C-alpha cells in the first residue's frame, strides 16, 4: 500500500526543481502548464490530458513526479477552502520566472491566510501541513504574487473555519483503489473504484482462519454429497419420487462445495486484482466479467446455489403431493420434466441477468466470486429475496403436508405396520427439513444482519483508514468518537 502522507523534506528530489527557497533556473514554458488551469489539473484522473499545453521535452518526467507528490492537496483546491490556497501553492511549487531565471517567494500573509482557512479541511483529509510550507519561512509582506494579479486579495481570515468545512463530504475513492474507467467498477456508490484486498473488515489472522475453515468445511461437504450421488448411481431405482429431488439437491451442493474448494486452493489470485506498485495501485477486489476465471466461478456457484434451493422447494412439493392429494410415485414422476425446467431454468435466468448487469464480485475471504458482497442492492434482490421466497413456499408446503399426515394418522385407523411407515415418513420429512432449514435460516439471518449494519461497518472502515488514504474522515463519526472519549 502506498502511503501518500509526506513532508517536503522527505522528497527533496521531487521538489527541488520548483522549490522557491533555492536559486535555480526555471522554465518559462513550464509554469503556464502547471497553473493556467489549476482546477482541471488536479482532477483525480488523467491530470495531463489538456493536450493544448504540453511541457517541453525533458520536463515531462519532472512533471509526473510533481503531480504525484502534489496529489494530496487536490481536494482542498477543488473544494476551494480558501481563495489564497491555489495562488499560494502555485507561487510555492510552480514559481514565476523572474529576471535571470530566478524565482521569488510568496508573502507570509498569503501563507497565513491559506493555512488558517484550509488547515481544518486538510485535517479531515488526513493531510498535514508540510514543514517546508511553514509561514515563518517566507518574507514578512502582504503583496499579491506577481503572476496572479487577477486574483483579488482575500479578506482577513477568521478564527473559525468556514461552515462548509464542518460537513461530511462522503466517501472519496483513494488513489490506490482507483480502477480504469472502462472496467465499470464501483465501490460505496463511487464509480471507477474497488474495495481493497485483503478484506476491509478483517485482520490478517482472522482472514487466515476463515479461509482454512471454509476449506475444511468444503472438503467435508464435498465428500458427503459425492457419497450421496455415488450411492444413487449404484442403485438408481432405489431413489424414486417423492424422494428423488434429494439427489439433485445433493448434486447442486456438491458443485457448490467444489467451487469453494477451488477457491481455497486459488486463495485470492482470482478474487483480487494484483497490486501495481509502479502505478501506485493496491490490490483490489475483482468486479464484473472481465476476469474469465472469476466469471466461471461465479456462474457455477450462483447457479447451483439457487438450483439447490429450488430443488428443495420441489422436494416439498413432491412430499405435499404424496401427503395431501395422495399421489403415487408414477403420478409425481410424470411431472419430472416440469420440475427440471423450473429447477434449472430459474437459476439460469437469474445468472444471465446478473452477467448482463455486470454484478460479479470477488470474495477475498473464500477466494470465489459471487454477488452482493459489496453491492447491497444486488444482495437484497438476487440473494435475499429468492432465498426468502423459497423458504416461505417450502415451509408452507411442509406444514400443510405434515398437518395432513398427522390428521390421517389420528382420524383413520391403520394397521400397525402402515402406521409405523407413516410415522417414519413424517420423521424423514421433519429431519431433512430441519437439516436444510436451520443452516439456511442462519445464512439468511446473517444476510439481514449484514444489511442492517453494512453502513456502520463502511463508515467505521473509512474512519479508521481515512488518514492513511488521504480522504475525508466522516465528520459525524469523528465528533461522536470525540464526545465518547471526552465523557
């Protein structure tokens, strides 16, 4: 991770060509390019696309170094914390060429006004006032800088910061997390930004434990479901309707377990974009369908997760048909084509819609790719809503079937053998339903808990990392923390 916090003394090789405290020759063609269109120059993306003003040959590399070191100041310039901040920075780091190629210093009063009016906003962005910009270093005068006479002198600063500084500026994407615009990424509703890798909510030791835990569980589940499927292949006639959907349910979760096992082996090589220190880019979460391996993992995982839930609903339907209208195995089996069309068609449609919407996200905990990991709306409509619907339909059919069977057992006298079969059938239904519903309800509960607390988690993460990333700290959270600390 690149830390952009600096003092000017740490980068003498960057600032010397522009530093006003040393007698250096300057380029008369360089200054207009740097400060003629200042607000445009310090936009987060591509600051040098103003092709009408190109620096002379040999100075392009110096300009790149200058822009990188100057990058933390661009929020203050864009927010116009002070009318003096922009001319002060230009006077300091892109000075006017004077006689014999010498440069002059900005006045102390210009520095004091800029510092007084922008220091609180700089604190919000986690940017400290560099030592080489201390106002006592400049001459004691109050005159406008020679090249900026068009800017009127600002009023005397007040002790209180402007009211606009005291608001919450929301999330600003750090430079390290910015992504090429053509990829269509977004993070916290900010375009061309992606969450960091490793996971932003966990420490490294927690991530390591979670990854190995998921790996072990995936192996156990893969073994159990594979055993069930092989048992079915040995004797296909043993599993007839209404129990046959259990086999397809097991196949679905065998594929889900296999994907998680593959993710465990891959670690975060697919779920994360590699870092690029030369471009000052940190490792970020993979989004969208540009990563083919991530797309394949998502398609298999999401499709079979949804298909497994649909097959469970179909299982409750077949049990209901056997318990209430008293359909036989042959009658239920005639509806097998409809069952398969629903079980594979519904998840397939949802998967295609998500691919078209480019809603794929990498999970740097498990190493797989899924939907709704950072996009709350996608989680709500493509994961929570279908699962809740499946549970509601399945539980309703189960209750109706169990109530009907229990009424038959009580009201209609049966031989002991038939009554024992009926009781065993009810027990099988109950046990399998509990084994499926309890984990699923826990997962749904976790999703609802995440929905309710996601905003707090994100704000807390921004609060903890804002100074490292040089982005605005959440004002309300900071105020609350200070109040709590004071009490």
